C-alpha cells in the first residue's frame, strides 16, 4: 500500500471544494503564516454543505487564525525552555521528548507547535543532531521513557524509524518508547507491516498514542490500521484536544471515548487547548472544560475516562485540570500547582474563567 499525497496548497483545497471562492483570499493569507495540509482520506470525510463540519474545522484554514491575542505565544507549552540539545525536550525527570521531525501529514489549525512544524519549521534532525540527542539520552540513566513526537514521527520512512529504534534498543535504561501520531486515522494506508515492524525494538515496550478529536475520524480504513497495530502487540492510548466547535459536546465526547475503547485504544489525554497563536476560536474556558469532563463521569464506563490535562503556559508541565491542583481563585483566575509544587496563576484572558 502507498500513502496518498496530502493537499498542501489553498489552490488544492479550493479545487477539492474545501475552500469557497469568497474565502480564498483569507485562506491564502492564513497559509502565508501557517502551513496547510489535509490527506485525501480526511478530505473525503468533509461534508461540503455543512459550514460547521467538525473535520473541516480542524484542517481547513479559517480567517479567525489571522487574529493573534496578546496572551497567545509562539511556544505555548515552553518546549524551548527545556531543550538542552536540539530535538530533545527534558521537562520531567524520567522522560524526554525526541522530536526527530517537524513535518505532519495534516496540519491541525489549532496545533500547539504550529510555529515549529511544516516545511518552514524546525525541519528534520540532521544525523549529527540525532547523534547528540541519542547521546543525551544514553548519558542519563534516569530517562525511562522516550516519546517520539514532532511533528508526526510516523511520516518517517520505516528505514529511518527502525534506525532510531535500533539506537534506543542499545540504551538499557530506556524501557518505554512512545509515538505520538495522527497517522493511523488521517493516513491509514501508511500503516503497513514495514512501518509497524519499525516501531518495535528488542527489550523495549512500544506505546502508540493516537491523536483523534471526533468519532467520524474512525473510518473503516482507520479502524483497520489501528487493528493492525494492536494485533502486532503494540499498546495504543489516545490523546484528544478539547476544541470548541469540534468536540465540546458531552454526547460527541462520550462517543469519541467509546470509539477509542471499542478499537482497543485506551483513552489517556484530553488536552485543554493551548495558547497557540491564532487559535482563540477553538478555546473553551477551564470552567467549561471541567463541566464537560464532569458530564462524562457516570455517563460512560470507567474505561472511557481520559485525564483532562492543562499544560501550564510557560513550560511548567502538565496538571490534571479537574484535580485539586487547579483551584478557582476569587478574581476569575485559577491557581495551578505544578508537579514541583510551585503555584501559577491562569488568568481569565488565558481561559481561566
Ligand atoms: S499532527 Fe500534531 S504536531 Fe502535527 S499539526 Fe497536528 S497537532 Fe500539530
């Protein structure tokens, strides 16, 4: 099987009926600042007659992206503050991100790394930079888990993925390798036997975290791709971004979480949307997010409950947004306690109210 080519220009989006003539100029202006791409399989899912289509909302450029608010940041979760060498983010003691590539098969309009991904982004690690990143991991016995993200690591060829896994296999203290990807849902044909074999390494346990935000992303082909991964012995978990106009609805969220579980993907993260530039039209408040997550309790099985996560702006790490580590303050702010015990204010402008 070969993966189909993504649509990567506003002209291609227009020809596919995804951008209306009267919105072409705005879409071009958006594309000058942020990369656009959608795979043919996702484009086929979009109802051209529905102006509120939740798949289109995730991938079709929108004039709202031209509005950047003062509180929005190029690096909303503070990757750069925790990057000791190129390609590594070391925020927590026992795990690192390894960002080998900054390319994706689709470009999500809400992406928290939108200033880093795409052809104009941080690119693919050079062989020398990859050597340095692997050496950093090898020299630190406290690193138990390596999380390949980017970008979408599953755009790399099986040969390159295998080469990375071989290098990690030589590091005894690394026990877990986790891949964060949208590929099984957005480009399922790419998930073939060679790719799956490349995700395995002797002595390591591989997790594949599938990013999906709406139950319609689970097409027949996507379900089959997921089944190929799970049948091969890899563990799958989910990640979803809570997005206004896509899944900010109790019934949609419940169906999405059930769909993950039915496909042997354990719900893991439900991310509160980050303060990425030009994404305010996607953001709920923390209070709205908490109410939605609360509505899942009791409504769906415990198997279907994700952790609702806020990445504290500025690089202070993740916190459970529905836990006592996030408390309402009198002034419309939330007081947020990070994993080190330090407290930060999350203001109404940031989505606190
Ligand atoms: S796949 Fe992930 S890294 Fe790529 S654009 Fe979407 S959110 Fe960003």
